[in-house]
C-alpha cells in the first residue's frame, strides 16, 4: 500500500487576524457554518463516488465520518 502525503492547511495572517477579532459567539457561528458546509460537501462526494449506495448507506457513512464512530 502506498503512502499518503500529509498536508496541513494554514490560513494566512490576514485571515487569522480577522478570526481573532470575532467575539466568542461569532467564532461559534463561523465554526457551525463551516461544519454545515463540510457535511454538505461530504454528502455530495459520497453520492458521486458511490452511486450504487442507497440513501440509508449514504446517511450511515456520512454519520460515521462526521461523528467519527462506526455503526
């Protein structure tokens, strides 16, 4: 089995400064929006990669990946 390249994304200084200026409530809201967007992208990608999976299998895999637990 081949090795996977590890890649860590780092935000630029200007973006980091913008996040530092947010209130705690605004940071939670921003994290919430990002989680929703990530879940939607994952859902679309799973459906694209595995068109043969039914709705329940897609939902199960989505939950496993988003929650980090096996079902």
